[in-house]
C-alpha cells in the first residue's frame, strides 16, 4: 500500500471495502464451490459472484471499517470479514428487492432473476421462465443471507465484543426487512411524507450508515458515548443518502447509476420526494401524477411531464435543501465525540461524498 493511501483514511477504508472484502468473499465462495459441485448449481453461483464483484459502491463495508477506526481498532482480519458479511447481506437485500420491484438491471447488468429467466429460455426447460427466474433468485438471495450469517459469526474477534455487534446486526436485519415491507405497503397506499420518512429511516438510513458504523465501533471496543455520536452522524447522513437516491431514481443518468432512472417513476415508489410533490401539487399537477406515476406504460413524454411537476412544485429544491442540511448535521455531530482524528476526517469526507453523489 503506498504512502498516499496509507495516510488517507477514506481511501484506506475504500481499499478494505473493495480488495479486503473481495479476498474474503473469494475464499468463502471457493469453499462453497468445493461443497456443492453439481452442474446445476454453478450457473446461479456464477451470477451471484458477478453481482458481488461488480460495480457496487461498498458503502456499508466502508462505514463498518470507519466505525472500527472510530473505536480505535487496529488493522485486523476479523473486521474485514465482518465487513464482507455486511456486503453479503446487502446482496441478499438487493436480489430480493429486484424481484419485488421486477427490476431489469442492477449495477449495469441484468438483475439475477432476469439472468435466470433467460437461462431457462435458452435451455428450453419446462414451465414458465419468469416463474423459474423469480423463484430461483429468491433462493439465491436466501443463500446470501445464510452466508452473511456464516461470515459474521465466523469472524475471529473477542467474544464479548462480538456479542454487542451481533445484537446490532440483528437489529439492522429486522429494521431493513420491516422497512422493505412498509415500502411495499406504501407503494400500494400512496404513503404520506411522514410514512415515507419512516420507510427511509428503517430501510436506508440505519441500514446504510448507522448500523454498519456501530457494528464496527462495537467490535473495536468503543464506549457508549462513541456509539451515540456515530448514531447521530449515521442517521443524519443516512437520510441524506436516501434522499439523494430518491432524486437519482427520478432524474438520474442510467449510465452513471447502473439502473434505469425511470424505474421508481414507473413502479410508483413511495419516496419523500414524490410525497412532498403530491402535497404541493395543484389540481392539474395532481392529475399528471395520478395518471402517470406508477404507470407501467410510462414513456419519454410522460417521464418529462412527471419531472416537470416535481420541479415546478418546488419539491426537488426542498429535498436538495434537506440533503445539504442533513449532511452538515452529520458533520456537526462528530464534534460531540472524542474520535481519532483519522476516523473523523474519513467520516467527514464520506459525508460530503455521499451528499453530492451522482450514482
């Protein structure tokens, strides 16, 4: 590792999240290959591997490592394995999310259920290809969840610290699954801004930033005051992260995000951005929303009409303002704790990076 990387806390965490996690996952999946060498298993596993080693941002492993540094933890293989467990859990969540949303692309590739559907068609198997693709993808997602547990519990770290981290891991899993249920329910019921914020908090803010940070810090032996500082930072930045995701889901560039920028509009996702737009819309604007938001026949012209309503109601500007405020709130929260300077600098850099991201 060169000197520039070694003295840059954000780049160090990025290297751990990318190369360190890759190494752990490669070794783990080599064991999986040895245990299960049936021909029918290999294609699905190769698709999961392609997904895991694709262009994901590895945000959760990075925050796990930054949490570890915030607690004063030195370099150790155990924390890299826990970071890998979080990435494996994220694979489970995304695979299932894509099935539920019927998404066609993820990270610039066909989603897993689409790949498995095409495999069924290519080989001329019996039954309905789409049914097979969805069912098989759900099972592969379940396997990723199982593997996440194996990786997490197999980390070589002090037992008393592992107990604290395991409880946080359990909370994270329950929160994200409840958030996913509320997301599905909210899409069916046109959730109001308060419910959309609740979904955002459970499904993204805590899951993406707060819990990974706290897990890493707990494993380093951090005290409760440090965990509280990281919680305040994590929730504020997690909200900003998801609000940015909501904007990208309506206005993003497909080439940069790796997924369709109109999926959220076509699926009628319950986002804070859209809930605020509905509240501020005139009767004429509401007709546009009612006709096109969540319409599977959405085309370029109707996408433009929806985007125009979002802009004209001022909702886009308001959400951008909230993102800026929450990002600064996250940075300010760090002043309340006695964090190592390197970790603090890394967390500040992450806050500004995620608040202004374009993918």
